[in-house]
DNA sequence: CCCTAACCGAGACGGTACGTCGGGTCTTACA
DNA sequence: TGTAAGACCCGACGTACCGTCTCGGTTAGGG
């Protein structure tokens, strides 16, 4: 970034200019933070990044693609807690996820990605692939609980995670991310012990 | 609907014309079914309903409002199963919900409502209010289980429903509504007995 | 023009707004004067007229159509001189035409129309129709000369005018409109007496 | 042209590659023939010629320059008839010019040059210089008529040619090049004998 | 005989304009 | 006052070219 802001970005030959790529992603993220999905247009991103629209379309075929790329460029939270106990792992998992979504831009961006996925089929596919991958990663802590003998053998770790994630998605999508430790605790207890407690 | 399609709808004086209202809702629903949220625009609805755009804006302040109204005009599924057993109630609840979303237009419409709620704050509020109401209604069958002594006193019926609903939302929003009875059964067992089984 | 410049132009119902039409034509003319054909774009006209592009496309199907309309809205010169003598009529005709093109915007606009007609077939057709009409009008003074017995019966008035107009076009299109009275006089003499004089 | 079409053209060192030059001119001409001025863009020429855009810009500073070069590379018609009689010389001159423009690509290309000259000042200058030169060359046959005593001494040969050329331009620019021998004959008679015939 | 300079094709860059679609507002003509 | 209709301004869409720039490779000619 030798001349950032001072001079125009130029072509660096018949190859992608990483400076432009970064500028576009940063601009897209900033717009998403400030104005939300409503203000997110290729036009606006190009304007803010001082990039030409064709430059964006050259590398991202659609709004959804750019959105997903922005999301993937976010710092990711650690989603595999390891507190030694299933119940506290569950609490840690949800607390971390809620915090990640609440504190930074990740929540707003992820909401946008989900919304876009309801319109754009390619975004749906990409989102599905992404979440399935995430689920199987996060399921690790449930598997560990099973290995410890803390969880029953017949439970599906992925299904358990999906339950937690679904709960979190619902809170995210209805703007109810406020942290309520008691509630999370109760939820963790319900899940680990079951309704029949 | 005396002359639907044959002659132009006109004003019926200083009051809302229910024919127009119906025509607009039907057109909106049809567009949502056929083209999804992507093709859903006030312009398109007006065109299809042979209505003027101001007529729509007069009665529905925004795209989100119309969308929600369309969703509310759908036939609703019975969400309070009563099979006599908690576990089968859970299965019945999810099976009914999945079927409702999968078989008719309700799923596509609800996806659109959720997507819209990520852009439009009023839609978010409306959606939140709607789901909280639904949750407390559906929680009835968990309360009944508690009354029967089948569920522990300390569980929160609303939280339990939220878990199930969140799971269902996730499946809906990632286009994974295919019914898998075994999976649902396992899920019901996990929830009722808990991971510690 | 009750509120020109002070407030936005609005729709006046389901009909063409003449204020918009005038604003667009004025803007188009101004751009043509200031920047020539090179700066003449629908985008620029819309910007300057504070009009939407669709408003322009609604009423003028193409750049060429707008250009021709601008030309037609120019004040027209009297092209049928009547000095009583063929030779001085010819001089008057050319002098008036040169002056018309040289002094106002008409020349620049007409050059643009001709240029556009080399690209756009509809503009070619419109231009041809226009010039044929003009030629037959202007031919009147030659016909009068024939009536007076000053011109031979076998001459074609239209062909004579075409000769004069072609000469003028050539001068216009190569930026040689500077008035040279002697030259025009000689030309008039050549045409009226013939090369064999 | 040892390997035209089979292998890529490369640099031949620090000097202009005549193969590239030829390929560009041929491509430009072909585009002008097939799509007219509307399809004529540097981009299209480069694509068709398998040339880099900078190669074109290196040698032709503007679209107009390339256009003029294409025109100059056309075979030129003989414009100095010598039938022994002024009247038939005029007919021969116009017949040859019309045929030249009508039969090959020269007409379309010259129309493009004229159009371009209405936008680009350098093209205007080049065109003016070109036509003045042409006029003085073509004026030769009128001078010969004067020498034979067939034309009056006071007539200006250049002005006479300009009259004929202007007539031809007008026909070219309004797509009216269809040959009409009778009309040309009448025109020749009018010019040689004068309107007062 | 190597080095430098200029050329070559290729294609990315920041931009402008294209012609279209939809947004939300406004007015008319009619009931 | 409500309705169908449709014009208004605005702004975004995705595409085509603009003229510039850099790249990697090539070849000729001077040192």
C-alpha cells in the first residue's frame, strides 16, 4: 500500500490487482455496516472503492457472490469450545456466537447473506454448503462429550449443533441477540438433560 | 367478484374496494409462487392485479407490509399437536410445519418475509412480534406435557419451541426441507431425553 | 414556468408534461452548443434537464430523434428569397443559409444531425425526408424565375436547389462557412449563365 | 504474410510491424463494411485484428485517424475525365464518383469519415485539406475546357467542381446514390449552359 | 555477444454512457 | 374520496467501450 489514497489505482498488467480486490471488499463491508443490505449495491460499492463497476463484475458474478466473499473475509470466531463439560460447552458456544454476531459487523453481514440466499439460488447453495461445513466442525465438542461418556452414543452431534445454531439464527434474524446468561443456562440444561429432565 | 376480468375495477366511492384488495393479494401471492422474491415488485403486482401503484401504496406502506399480509392470508397449519406423548407431539409439530412449508406456497412466502425483515426494520419488528406470538401458542403442547408430569417443571415451554422452530427455520432458509422421519424421530428423542440420554 | 428552478418538476398525471419536454430540448440544445456532438449523450441531457433518462426515452426513441427534434425547434431562416432577379435570388439564398448556420447554433446542430444520419438509419430516413421537403420549398424562387421567363423551361428547379444546397453542405461540413461575397457572386453567375457563359 | 492465421503475430523488434498494421487496417475496413460506423470501435478492430489496443493507439492517435487511413488505403477512382466535351466530362465525373461510392466500400467509409469530421476537429482539418486537394485536381477537366475555349474565362474551375462535389456529397449523405442517367444529363446541361439556358 | 529499447498481444484498470427496470410520488379522469 | 392509469425524478442494473497501464515475451541493433 505504497500510495494508498494519494494516487489512482492502476492496472498492473493482464492480471487481477489485489489492491482493487481489497478496496472493493473493504468498501462492501463498510457499506454493509453503515447502511445494511438496503444500501448495498454494486454501484455504491464501486463508488466507495473508487473502482469501476466492470472491475467488480469481472471478479464477482453477482451481488450474492460479493456478499459471501465479504462474509468469508471476516475474522471467524472459535466455535469449538472445550470447557470439559457439555453444559458449559453449550453455553460457551452460544455466548461466543452471539458475541461474534453482536459486537462486530459479522452479524449484519451474515443476516445479509441469509437474506440474499432467499433470492439467489447460487447464494442458497453456497450458504447451505457453508453451514453444513460449519456444523460438522462445531459438532466436535459434542463428539468429545460422547468420547468422555458425557453424551449418549445414539445422539447425532450434527443434529445437536443444528439445534443450537437454529436457535441462534432465529435470534439473529429477529434482532434478539441481547445476551441473557440465565436463559442460555436454562437452554443448555434443557438440551443436555432433555425436557424430561 | 361480479365482473372480475371482464371489465375494469373502479372506485366504489369513498371507501376501500375489497375487490381490489383481493386482486392485489392474489397477484402478489401468484408472483411470489412463480418467480419468488426476486420477481416480487410493487410494479409487478400492480401490473398483474390491474391496479394502480398508488392504490397499493395507500393500503400497504411498504413491500414488507404487503409481504406479511400475503403470508397472513395463507391457510395456517395447526401447530398445537396433541398426541398424548411429548415425543410424538414434537414429531407431529415438526412434520406438520415442514409439510406446510414444503407443500404449498407458504414456505416460499415465509422465506421472503424473513429475507425482507433483514432489510426493513418495520418488517423485522412485525416478524418478531409474529414469531413470539406463534411461539407462545405452540408452547401449549409443552405446557400440557408439564401438566401431565411428562416434562420437568423447570423447562421453559417457549424456549423449547424456539429450539424446534429455530431448527425448522434453518432447514427452510437453506432449502433442506426434505422430510426425513428417522431424523425427526432422533431429534425428538434428543430433545425429550436430552443429550445425556 | 411558475416555479422553474425552485422546485422539482413533477408528474401532471397520466400525460406528457410540456415543462419537461421543453427543459429537455433546451438542455439538449445547450449541450450541443457548448460541447458539440461529442458531449451529447442522453445521460448528459437528463442530468442538465434534471430529468430522468426514462422520461427522455419515453418520448424520443433514440439520440437521433432527439437531435432532429432539437433542430426542428430552431428558428428557421427564410429560404425563398424574392429579389426579382434570379442571380440575386441565388446570392440571397446562399447568404441567408450561410448566415443562419454561422451565426446561431443551427449550424452546429445541423452538422450533428447529418453526422448522426451516417450512423442511424432512421436518422438517415428522417434527414432525407426533411431535405427533400426543404428543397421543394426552396425551389419556389427558381420556379418564379421560370414564370418570369428568366430561367429556361427545361431546367429542374429542385435540381438547381440541390446544387446550391450541396455546395452549402460541403462548406458546412468542412468548416468553411466564412462569407465571401465575391465568391458567392461568381457562383451565382456561373449557375445562372452556365459555365459556357 | 508467411504465417497469417496460423501463428500469433509477435514483435519484430523495436520497429513497427507491417503485418500488424495491415491486419488492423483490414479489420477496420471489414468492420466498416459489415456494421458501418456504428460498429466501428477501437475495441472491435483490435479484437478482429488480434491486436492489442495499445498497438492501435500507438500508431493512430484517434478513431478519426484510423478512419482516414482506412479511406486513404482504398483504391481511388479516376476523377479527371477527358471525353473532349465539357458536358460529357461532367456526366463522366459524376457517374464515376457515384459508382465508386456505390459499388465498393468507399461510400460507407467516406460517409464515416465525414461523420467523424463533425465530432473531431483534427478530422475536420484533415478532411478539409483532403477535399481541397481533390477539388483542385478534379478541376483540371474544367481548365481543359477553358483552354479549348469551351468554358468562359471568368468561371472558377474549383468552384465548378465544388458544385458538382457538393451535389454528390448530398446524395451520399442522404443515401440517394441510385444512378439516374437522365437526371445527371439534365444536371450537366444545367451546369454547362446555365439556368438561363 | 550481451543489453537495452521498443515493439507485440493480452487484458485489467477507473470511468462514462448505454437502454431498462423499479421505487415512491403526483395528477388526471372517472365513478 | 377511492380507483386505474400513467408520467415524473431518481438510482441501480449489467454491458460495451474508452484510453491508459503493466505484464511477459520477442527481436533488432548498438556497445
